[in-house]
C-alpha cells in the first residue's frame, strides 16, 4: 500500500509509441525522497551521462513528491529532470501551479519520456488512458495558445505542460510551460522536450491519494498553515509584494546584481520593486495549488508601448531585465516578462543575455553594426528590441507579432 | 509644578491639539503648532526631555540611515543651523561631519557598498582610508581604525537644550504644558472629539498627537491599534571635561558605539543596541556589563580617554520598528502617531514636529512623511516583534483562528490586529444560523478548500467528488462554489425519495444515503451545481457544513470562505453581489 505516492511510473517511448506503467519501488522512494530525488536517481540509473542532451537518447522526466496533491500546504510543484543542453549536466527545473497535482490525481508519481517522435505530437493522459496525438496544428503557437487548443481538443479541466516556439526551435533558453504562464525555466529543459518533437502534455486526473493517518496528517497541515499565516514574511511581504519583495531588501544589502554584475546597488530598484508592482500594475494575487500565500502577481500594463497582461513579473525577472539591464522602467520589465512567456523562454537567462550584450556593446567588443541599434544599459526600448531578437524564427506562423 | 496643577483643575475646555509626550518630537510639534496660532496642550508624564530626548547622544546625521528616511534627515539638517536663533537658546550645534569607523576587515566591503547606496540617494558621503581618517582625527588610535564613511554635513547638538528650547519657545507662543501627567487611554466621545483619560483627570481635544516614545505602543494599544514597536534600551556615559580631542560625531560600523565631545569638554559616549527592554519605566537600570564594554571600546579608539573620570551614566528607551524607520501616520480621525525612531530620532525630531504641525494645519499629509505609513505593517498580524531579527508571531487567542472557523475574528479572517478597531463592531457579530459566506475578491484560487473537503469527507486527497469546487472565470476572477442551502430548495422539491432533509440549527440540507437512489433529479434541479454524483457511494453528495464546523472555512487562509451568521441588512447586499458574481462566472465559463 502506498501512502502519499501513487505507486506508478508512466513511461512513454515516443520513438515506437509504446506506453508502459511500472510500479514504483518503495524502498527506492524512501531513499530518494521527493520528485527531484527520485527522478535524479532514475536518470542516473537509466541513462548514459555522455549522451547528447538534444538526442533521442536523453530522457525527459516529470516528477512529483509524496506530498504533492495531498493537501499538504503549498505542495504544488513538479520537477522537470533531464540532461541539460545549456549546462551539459543534470537539469532540475521546477514549477508550481496545478500541473504537478493533476499528474498525481491521474495516478503517476513520475512520467518518463524517451526517444523522439517522428512528427510533432502531444500526449493526452486521462487517468489510466494515455494517447499520443498529432501536434502538427499546434506548432508555432505560444504556450497560452497551445494550452487553449489542447484543452479544446481534450477537456477544459485538463492541465497542460507544453513548450513555446522557442522549445520547438531547440533554443537553449527554452523552458517547459505549465498552467499557461508558469515555467520550469532553467537549463534548457524546453529544448529537450522540443528535441523529442513533444509539444504538449495534457493531464486530467480523478483519482485519490491515500494517507496513512489522514487525521494526523491534516492536523499537521493545519499547524503548518498557522505557522505560515502568522509569519510576517510569508504571509506579509510575500503576499503583499510577491517574490519581488526581495528587490528592495537585497538592494539595501548591497547584493543586487546590477548592470551585468558590474555593480551591486541599483538606483532604479524602488521603481521596479515588489512595492512598485503592487502599487502600479497588480490586479490580483493568485495561488498555486493548496498554497495560502498566493504570491503570484496577475498584473496588467494598461497602455503605452509596453502594454500587456499576465502573471509576474517575479523577483528574478525584475532583476534580470531591470537591474541587470539598468532599466528602471517597470512597464518595460513587465513587457519583457510577457515576451519571454510568449516565446516560452527563461526570463532569467534572457535578461542576463541582454545585459551581457549591453556590456559588450558599451565596452566596444560588439560594434553597433552587428546589433543594428545602440544597446546601452538603462535604455528600455533597446532592451525590448534586444529581447525581441530572442524570438524564435517563424514563430506565430509568420503572423506579425502584436 | 503646583501652579500647573491648579491650572489643570481650572481647565475644562477643549484644545485644538493635545500632544502626548514632551520629547523632541512633542515639543517641536507644540512649538510649530503654537506658532501657527493653534490652541495646543502638551501632556508629559515626567518632565520635558525626561524620555529618550534628554538622554540622547545628540548625533545629527543623515548618513547610515535607511534609504526612505534620508530625505527627511536632510531636511532636518538644513533646519539645524537656524534653530539657535529661532528658539533663542544656544543648542551647541556643530557641523563637522559624522564618521562611521570601520574596525574589522569584514566591515570594509559592506561599508563601501553602503556608501554607494547612500550616494545613489544624493547624499554627500564618502569612504576615507585609514590615513585620511587619522589625519582628520589625530586623537584616534591608528591601529584600531581601518577606514570610515564620512558625511561632512552631519554633526551634533545638545539634545536637552534643543528639547527644552522648543518647549520654552512653545510656551512663549502660547502652548500649555502639563507635566507630571500620565495619559492612560484615549477614546472617541460621541461628540467626535477625543477624550484623554489621565492621572490628572480628563482632557479633550479635536486632534491628538501621540509622541510618547517608549510609552507609545501601550497608548496606541488602548485605542485598539497594535503597532510593531519594540522598546530598545541604549546606554550613555559621560566623562569629566577634557581638553578638545575631536569635533565630529562618531559611530562605528558594528553600530554598538557612538561618541562626541560636548561644548563643555566632556565626552559623551554610549552603546548602541544593547538589549531589548520589556519595561518602559522612565529610569531604567544601567546594565553594568554594557557600560564596561562601551568604556573599553572607546579607550581602544581614543587611548587618551583611559585616564578620564566618568561622571555619570544613564540609559534610555526608544522604540524600534521592524524596518528601521518610524511610524508617522494617522490612526483615525482624531489621532496622529509619531514613534519608533529606532535610536536616532533626535536628529529628525525638529522636522517631524514641523511637518506634523503643517499636516494638522493643512489637513494634508506632507509628502516627506509618506514613507512612514502605518499600513506597511498591515499584514504583520499580531506580531510580537523582537528586534534581534527573529520574528515571533503571537496569536491573540490561539483558538479563535482555526478551531472557531473565523467566528469572532474580524476583517481578513486570519489577521487579528490589522484592523482591530474595537469601536466599529463588525457585521459578523450577528446572531442566528450560520452560513458559508464567500468573498471572491479574497479568493486566490489555491483550492485548499477542495482538499479540506475531500479529506474531511473521504479521508483521502482528491479533487473530484468534492462538495466544494473552485470555478475560474478569468485570470483575476475565481471563487469556490458549494451548496448554499437555499431557503426555497429546488433539490428538495425534486427528490421523491425523501433522500434530502433539512435539519440542525443552521438549517442544513443533507443527504440521507440509504434513501438516495441516485436518480439525479436533484442534480438537475440545482441551479448552482451544488450537488454531485459519487460513483463510490452510488449516491449524490453535497455540502453538509461538516456537521457545523466546515473544514473549507477553517483552512481558507486568505479568508475568502467564512462560516458565520449574517445580519438582515447584509443579506440584500450579499444577494446583489451574488448576482454580480454569477454573471462574471457565467461569462468566463462560457
Ligand atoms: C542613549 C541614547 C542615545 C541616543 N543617541 C541619538 C543620537 O545620537 N542621534 C539621534 O538622532 N538620536 C539618538 N537617540 C534617539 C533619540 O533620543 C530618540 O529617537 C528621540 O529622542 C525620540 O524622541 P521622542 O520625542 O519620540 O520620544 P521621547 O523623547 O522618549 O519622548 C516621549 C515622552 O513621552 C512621555 N510619555 C510616554 N508615555 C506617556 C504617557 N502615557 N503619558 C504622558 N507622557 C508620556 C515620556 O515621558 C517622554 O518624555 C538616542 C537615544 C538614547 C536613549
């Protein structure tokens, strides 16, 4: 009898379209706790570390932990583990939202994707039933468009993890996007998904997760809940200002990487801080599964050249596109965040890439003729232009981007 | 003092403004208000300057402050050169800069970074190396100092002279001072004015300024406002007069020592943050060990002082806030508060007093006071804040929060203090049957209610076959939906098997499992989607209020789900809202 775990690993071989289910070895799960532990071990056991990260031999694993979807407070995340094309070592990106819990309600602790489909596909998992379907029509769509299309073709209640156009083009900045706007962002895991011709995974689960001592567990959850809501940081500043509550704090400590790490105090920090986000563009807080904090910002830049709407920006984005690029225009930072979301790329790596280009330009290592426009620290328009240059080719089926 | 007492007995009018506290802030406010022609009374439990102000180190510095406070400090520093003339007393103001000495290599880099931060805010402050510091202050022991931050526009002044100077000038301008008068509580009279209950009878005023330093927390609490003010104790020592050694104000990177030489020649020094004090007695006992440490410390820096005699020591209390800047804000229509100066309020006291006067006169909060708003701590809950950097949250009554599923707590459910204004009873105190009340604006879409419902009813975690379900209409509108136990219940009318009954004090509609044939007539009849079919039970399931203590409400941290009685008057508003919500959901779910 499994408690907390569902007890099943789902393996999908995309090359020969074989789907199999394997029981989870409990002694293993005890040794390697949680989604990260388990998937890291499985990757270690099953895969030759020398394989090319973008070859069919690489394995892509989605993992959840024993607490995911049990109602344990804030246990909402899933991990994406594979060999990272960006770093050459093991990748472990993770993301909150609702996709991880849905995987478990569908009955899986881990999903392993192997091989490579000959044509673009997406996968539809409804509890026991697993289908590999053509994704030809989804290619080039943004993550949000992909999720809408996949849900229309499966179920409106399905949770979707997918890649954006950047992942299809094997961009090393690409992440795996779930719940429309959240990214398991780092290490290029989106490119690995793209290299398998796997555009999306949709899951719907109606199962239940057994608890050994439901009452004891639930009282413990209540205890944690109480601790969190009585903590001035988690329930206070994270709720009020999101993860970007750290901006002013870190800046005041003199540890805020600024202008591509050349400096450590950013004069524009207050203007791009969590406080500024809350004051200027925040519409509402949003929570991940079973999390009382709800630090996610749903924000909107109503008008001007940087208008847009969606989740974020998080601390890392205000840092990478704000301080790192020397840009203190919050609207521009939010816009950069929305662009990254639409491309399906990691806004940390993207911002840091633009910041690095800025330093190279300012120091004269990259001439203006190579870039096409002056790319100075602090220039919000130039930052957005450079950000757009990260757009994958032939995105949006040749449509003009809005 | 006796004359004063007699005057109090005769006093029966209402002041425009009553100031509680005769420290630098209170006296400055009294002066600037009286100068504007206001009818001002200042109530002080001891004597003028008997709190932190008379015990202060006298440093007048802008440097080494939290960013948000620097503009206000700069404004105050601009005021200081004019004060001796304005008040007609020599306040012994010296502007020779502030040096913050670095004594350990670990502090060099952080200090340089901190200098950059302050420079970015436009403050004239720079790094001086060891040689430069010792050249500027030859009496410093070279080996003990590695460098310093230097802000040339900083300085120091005599705090007692400035505080009493403001008090005298205020009196001359017409302000009344009542000393030996302890304020015990402040409340609002039906007439709208504030009534102050004191050790010398009641006083009345249109506006009250709480400038009570270490007594502020308690006073505000008497009005129902729990501010995160923690009283900190600072030590002071003073030597006999010695020949001139230096003219600057000094601090150290570790923030545990300050010193200056007074005009009279004595060296006044002391320890910064030594210990938190529970008591707010006006004459706190000296902590011998800390005095010893401070004395040893200063002798390491200025060896010549090793032979000077100490003439006096004292301690003083000043409240700190969690973020290092004061709370200067309106509490309600009548009351303003200015406290929490975190051990360096002397320097900004004059300008705070002046801006408070301006605020009261113009009715508009001056821009420079904007960062000091109270609401920045709104989400701090009932926080017993300890300035050691660790936070210890204390629940007002451990039980009210969860076990009692919200009944009795106000406003945001989990927050007990943020809006604990005892004068306005909340509508939630209504009696009668309780229902689940949902506020979509507070729902964050986390679905904890579904988990709570599932575990309560099935002892497993699942998201289907739950009796409450969050519906998402758009990226900013979502809310849980459950049976609302309608008065006119279509489901009950539809059921021909008597499987739905209504009972209990809360008039719950519940399913009698044995009678249910799973014919689904009730599911179809319910306009809200409040009833679901359960395969496992082969019967319908619906909300049963968990027998009177609904789990969903107990686990809803943002306070979107509350289980409470609703007053008649609230019903109409709620019905209108409900229609609105249904509209939004309908649009989104299409
Ligand atoms: C040893 C020491 C060194 C310091 N050094 C410096 C420095 O170098 N530079 C600097 O800028 N600051 C310094 N400070 C801090 C500074 O002195 C205070 O921040 C400042 O004086 C606070 O002024 P205040 O008017 O708010 O409070 P206080 O001066 O404490 O005045 C409050 C008054 O309210 C009265 N009171 C309290 N409760 C009641 C009641 N219920 N009814 C009636 N009256 C009441 C008290 O008796 C007191 O007189 C130092 C403080 C200490 C103790």
